[in-house]
C-alpha cells in the first residue's frame, strides 16, 4: 500500500508540473506588462507557491528590464524560485551570475547558502527518496560542491544567520561522502586492489573523522594491510581501533 501511495505521489507531481507549464496568453501578458506589474505578479505567484509562474514573470523582468528598480531582488527571487522548482542547473547558473555581478551585496551570505542548498538538492533524486532507495554510490560531485559552499559561508561569514544550519548540513554531507568512499574501498577489495582500498579507507580517517564510516574504514585498513604484508601498519591501525572500538571483532583475529 505504501509503494502504491508513493507511485501516486510521483504521478501527481508529474501532473502538477504539466499543469504549471506556460501558456501563450501568459507569455503575451508578460511581454506587455510594466516592471512593477510583473514584479507584483511574481511575488503573488511565489506567495501562492506557483514557482513556475513566478519564474516566467521574473525571467521576463530580468530580460526586459535588466537595470530596472527590482533588478537585484529579481535575481535573488529567481535563485529561490529555481530551488523550489528543483531546477539545480538554472539555480546554480543564476547564483554564479549574482556572485559575479554583486560581490559586495549585503545578502551575499544568503546567496552562498542557497548555492549549498541547491547543490545539496542536486545530489538527491526524488524517485530514490520516495522509494527509500540508498544511492550513496552515485557521483558525489554535487555533494562535494555543497560541502565547499557551506564551508565558505561559515568561514567567510561566521556570524551569518545561516551558518548554524550550514554547519548541520555539512555534517550530513560528511557522512554521505564518507560512506561513498567506503563503497569505493569495498569495490577495490572485490578487485583485490588492496593498496587502493587502504588509501581510500585512510582518506575517510583524514577527511571525515568522527563519521559513522570510521569504524568500517579501520576494518578495511586492517584487512588491506594484512593482505599486503604490512604488519607494522596493520598493528598501528589495530591500536587506533582498540582505543575507539574495543569490541570490534577484528581485534580478536
């Protein structure tokens, strides 16, 4: 029953996207409206949650009145609307343009925060989330970019009201990236590429300490160094494991 409900949700989402598509009449109205009217329409659409319609008005404003009275706010609204529409490509493109054109804007911390959110969103896949499918083995580039965005926000604007949330999201991303590295290391184990497995597991210890993947990283290192005949390195890893995970079965072998 749960899977049926999930499937229905996907169908409804598809219908909603189709229903929100542009019509010739809307485009004709947008082409004739004044800047104030267009912006009022965009804000109304956003308040109603109709982000696709808001984007049409905002894009019309941005293209027809690039130096109009609402130019900066239009760009900020577009960034948010694209995020709400799950359009990461357009969102990041507009964010990068904003950063290039407005490097000293008072809301620049918000823009970096939105870049992190947008990249983090791009790392997710709605279908997998709805069907509860674990896909941490997918390309981590978006997750890496999101981590860098949040890190830059925290370091450049430590007093920003978005910093606390960014810090929490970075921890989630650390867990995700650590798990990905573990999966790569386990693939190397299957291929008997013991040196590569050890290096990958070591990277988890160095880059993502304190994550749930740490224990598994140590296990892989013990196994890999054993296969490589590196007894001293293996013993060093076991010492670390004994201090942090004293009940791990690897220690009894």
